[in-house]
C-alpha cells in the first residue's frame, strides 16, 4: 500500500525481464475511488540472453493525484511453481 497526501502526484513504472510476465493494476486501498489502472501486461519479449539485454520498461500511470491510499497488484501469468522478479518504481512529486 502507498499513500499520497493532498497536493502530491505520482508516476508508476515497472521494469522486468520475466518472460512469463504479469498483469498489473493500481487500486484504491480503501475501495472508494479506483480502480485507476487495470490489467496492464508487463512481459519481457526481448532476447533470450536476458543477462546482457535491457529490461522492458512499462509506465503504469503518470500524474496520479492524491490524496488517496493506493495498492499495486500484480497477477503472475506463470504457475505457482515459478517465480518472476519485477522492479516497481514510484516517483512522487508536489502537485
């Protein structure tokens, strides 16, 4: 969960090299507003040499305005026997 105060806005960016990928959503943690973003596919489709290739970069949202409590949800597209890594970057700015 992430909380923005009044007068703040945020950008959310996801980096990954997961070939199976995931679907990301940004929801209102209090379930009053949102969902703000739903089912954005983040899947690496680059070279099989993932160690020497740049990650895929997906912007989930830009300029989402507070006040609100946000929850970022990722639904993996792989089964329970696999794990994938994602880096979620949240940039917060004064509005």
